[in-house]
């Protein structure tokens, strides 16, 4: 194509709220952006309104967009995941040249990003799948950005992305994640952890309201107190605001909201990936299933009238102040387990896919700008900075001490919830995982014996690991074993 005649530093396709706010953010930091949208009237409206008085320019076609960009062209897609991404890539390709960069900033599933990265690189172009978190406000004033894909693209994107990203302790919440689909994989796990955090907080709410009978104003005060301690986080902060928010009739709005939770798929993807990799990410799995259970509203309504359980009016009979403290500790301990599981999954995926992930860097990316941002992530960053090869967060002295300090309260809360008939799937599975993880000998020896009994799947002996043995348990079976496999 012709020599460099471009005027814009960056191109962005997709003028929904996230796209508009990212463009305005880049403009604030001195980067000239060219905006394009499939419905071109949105471009004109944006330039005449939100972008009025800025350096932002528009394009009315993909060809015009590419013509207005400096080389190497840097074009971000902020469109719906799936077919629309492939559609825009096919539209862009005829107008791009070697070294140009396509960035997918949507919530694409990482296998799609791996495929696209390979296809684009084969054409001499560069491809980046970039997780973007922080919602509308984050996009406008500082999101968390998780770019991965073609490593050669990073030097060209780094000045822009790190300028517009949120800052945590002076560090940008953006760094290079890894190869091919690593950026979108890390964003997927971020979203899965977000599912877990939200579920755990909802369980704390159920206990405060159901077990203690606290008012929404009282609960708002408790969440505010928690937000000034070890639970300090964006999600605790917004939960406080939700508890205190009143409808026009003066009643708490949250109490009027139908108890059926939606989902867009990233939590489910995380749980499926955990199963694929054989990593017990049990808390995120329970958070996904809890949303599925919530959707069975009519069925649950019928069940509530016929299935026996403790009285719905049953209340915790002990010291309420101590129980509130215990709920906070149970929430904290469960959160540690969820993040430990999430990082176990990241480590295994990186191992199997050949990604070089920086776990301390990921904690920094998540510490500001994104939905799961919290003070707690600073402790994770410190753990991985001290030991980049840390096998599990639970092996770090800080988290060992934190779990030990919370354990008695955690057990009390899960026990009382069971006695009162209040479902706490996330907190309960976190405790079960912890107890299983710290157990040297699990009852899986019996599982292996059962599998060998009915299916000749073989087993290993403690003193002979690696040697697979089959036993004729009844004297009636044969001595031929089935091929073994790993779950």
C-alpha cells in the first residue's frame, strides 16, 4: 500500500458504551483515535456529542478507517463475541499490510482467539486478544487490560495501553500476559473469580439477613465496616451501596428484585476449562451452578411448599456480634480458596498450552480498574513476587496464617448455615476443598478399588506408584485389565 499517510494513532470499531469510553480515555492521554461503527450514523452522533471538541476523528467505512491510521495500524474491535469478530476481521484484511495489528477487546472465548491468532499471523499480520475489565467507568477512567497474542505487537501497544489503564500502587493494571489466547484466558478466569466473589458475598447477605434478621441499613453498615478491613474491595463497596439504596417508596430496592441471576458464559467457560484441565476449581463451579439453580424460580417456589427443612423463621441463637465477625472471616477464607483455585487453573493451562504467565503481574492487572479489584490482590502480588514458582497460594506464609486465623469462624459459619437450612454452596465447597487439600490420604483408594472391581481399570499401590495392578476381586472375573485413564 502507499507510504504512511495516516493521521490517527489508533482505530476502534464498535461505539457502544465501552468503545466510546475507551476512545475518550485515549484522547485524554494524548492519543489520536479514529472511530468506526457498522451503523455509521453512530459515528457522526458520537463526534457531534460525546467527542465534540476533542481530537477524535471518524470513518464511514473500514477502508477509510485503515487509510487514516499510522503504520503499523492498530485497530481494536469492541464488538459482540463470535461471528461479528470474524466478520470484521475479513473486512479489515484487504486493507491491511504486514505488521499491522488487530486487537479483539471483547469477551471472546480463548479457543477462538488461539485460532484467529494463528490465522492472522500466517498472513504476516499481528493479532492480540485483550481482556478488558472495569465496566463503563473503568473504560472511561482506567480499565484493567489483559493483552495476549502476537508478542511482536506489544511494543507498539504498550505506551497506549499502559497510559490508559488503571494504576495500582503506581503500577499500570496492564502488562503483556502471554502468547495466543492467554489474554482472553486470563480474562475468562478473572470473570470466573468474579462469579465466585459475588456468590460468596450473596451467601454472607443470606446469613446476615436470614440467620440474624438484620435490616438492610444494618447490613449496609456491616459491609461498610468490612470494606475498611481485609475484605476491602469494589464488590463489597457496591454491596454496601445496594443495601442502603431505597426505592421511591422508601423500601430497599434490592428486596424487590427477582431472585433469578443471569450469566453470559465466562463463568461456565472457566468451570468447563477446569474440568478439561483436571483442576478442582470447585468454588467457581458452585457459583455457576448457583445461578443455574436460581433460574429454577417456579420449581423452587413449589419445592418450598412441600420439602421439609428447618423452619424458615429459625434464627441463630448465639452472640450475633460474634457471628457477624465469623461471617466476615468465613468470607475472607473462602475468597482465599477461590483465588488459590483460580491461580492453580492458570498455572495448569499455561503448562499445557506453552504460555509464559507472570502471576504476580496478573495480580497487579486485577488490583485496579477491574470488577474484582481489591486490597487482597496486593497480598497475592507479594506472594508471587517473593516466589514466582509458588506451587499454590496456600503454601505462602501470609495465606497460611490468614486461613489458620479464620478457620474456627469459617467452620462455625458453615455448620450453622447447615443447621439453619441456609444454602452456602461457595463457602461450603471452599471448606471441603481446604480439608481435602490438606489431607495426605483421601478415600480415593476405595474409588480405585471400586473401579478395578467393576471395570478392571487397575490401581497403583502406595509402595509401587506407576505400576498398574488388576485384582480378580470375586474369583469369578478374569485377569485381563482395562486400559487405564486419568480423570
